[in-house]
């Protein structure tokens, strides 16, 4: 029992460095979730600019162009023709379109836009599209009236846009939940590695280790108590992050997807504990432990898709990431986000459990550490 008490004395001694990960996690999670407006902004509409149009050609094609501009933009009137540059400067209009008298021959317009207007470039683009369409039909033998009609028909066609992540899945608030559970693996792995290796490093100190060898508590019992302490710590912080999820994630629901994500994260937590025990056995010197933990946590997180979605990562990177349990954890979160069944998640869960067994075997097989604590 004294070993178990000492375990949490060591934890309390380093509570600020342990909780720092949680504070950073909470800060970043709140920032990214509040800056994600994609869920609320799902309606799309064409941008309409305020345009001043002057038709000096008065031809069939120029009149058709004015009508087309009127459909796509807001034509403004009543501007001072002598000072159109000033009207642009004061944003009375976003752009000026003048159709010259020789427009039928040159197919060119006079166009000026306000440098302060974000979308005025669309006006020139739309005008060029219309002119190109009309004259392509005309060059292929169609009368100008028919060319105008067919050009309008082509340009009036609309495209239906559907957001892929709004397909019906039983996955709660997909993007927020997936982001949260992916990102949660970073502080969870960091804290478990930090605490487990700190405790093991303390118990591997030469003086303390010699005292325990002559004590009434056997080596096996000591290791069993320490392992129990590791698991208790892991479960406590895992529960903490599940509670934070319930409080923070928008539109949270206790549904099947949440149950699967909870199971997936619990298995990952167990894997993180067994990995930490192995690292604690291999590296007993605090200085080398610090380097190993930082490289392992950040490296595996970046490669596995914790910070960057796996969908936009290269194949080579993802192949390398398969050596880390994080990869299979993140893959499962993606499957949950797609509304997959438990049977679809089991292969990756079994792989993570396989990692845990392998880590335990290696821990028991290894006799000599790479670095030793001599303090």
C-alpha cells in the first residue's frame, strides 16, 4: 500500500507540469471549435456587385450584354459621368463597364474596377464568358439572335452543391467530435507517458531500488502495484477528457457514435499505458526521457493524423504511421465519423490491443535499460 501512496505523492509533486497539457488542450480546442463556422455557414449565394454600365454601341449584342449584366449584378445609375473615377474611389460603384461604339467589331469593352472591392474581378470574368459564348455560337454559323439565346441558356445553368460531411450518418456532431477525439490523444498520451516514466524513474533510482530489493514486498508485487497505479491514472485522465467532451462539443448527443468513440479512446488509453511502461523500462534517466517523450508524442501525432487529417496526407507518410498505435486510433475515429458499425472498428481495436500485448512482452523480456538513473 505504501508503494501505491508513494505513486500519487510523485504525481502530486508534478501536478503543474501534468495539468499544463490539459490547459493547452482546452485552450486550443476552444479556439478551433469556436473558429469553425463551416457548420453554421452552409448556404451559398452568388455575389452581386454594384456596376455602372454605359452602352455606346446600342447593337443587339451590346443590349444582350447589358441584360446579362443586369441578371448577374446590380446596375446603378445617377452617377456623375464626368467624375466616374471619383465614384469608384468613394465606392458608389464596384466597377464601370463602357461598351464602345465599335464593340461589334472589336469585341472589347472598357472596364475599370474599385481596388477596394473584393469581388469586382467576377464582373470582368462573367462579361468575358458571355462574349466568348455568343461569338463561339456565331462563328459556328448561328445567327446573332440564336447565339445570344444559346449563350444565355448555357450560362443560366446552375450547379447543386452538397457538403459531403452533411450526408446522413449516425455520428452526432461529426467534425467537432472527430476533431476532439483525434486531438484528445495528444494530451492523453503525453500525460500518461510523463507520469508513468516519472514514477518508474523514481523507483529505478539506485538507492531506492536497493531498498526495495531487501524489503518484504517482492519485485513482482511491486511491479503489479505500480501497474495498477498506471492504469488508475490513465482511467482518471481518460474520464476527465470524456467529461470535457460532453461539456465542450457542440450539439453533443449520447448516441452510438459517442459510445464507439469512447470505446476506441479507452483502448488507446490502455495502449498508451503499456507503451509508457516499456519506455520507462528502456529509459530511466530523466534527461533522456524528456527527449524521447517529446519526439515520440509529437512525431507519432503528426504522422498519424492527429493534427492534420489523414485524407490530405501522403501515402508514404501514412505507411510510416502504421508503426504507431495512434494511426489505428485516428482511422477508427474517421470510420465512426462515417457512421460505420462496431464490426468495422474491431480490426483496428484488435491491432491496438496487439500493440499493448507486444509492449508488455518486450517490457518483461528486456533486462537492461538503454539509459540508467544513477541519482
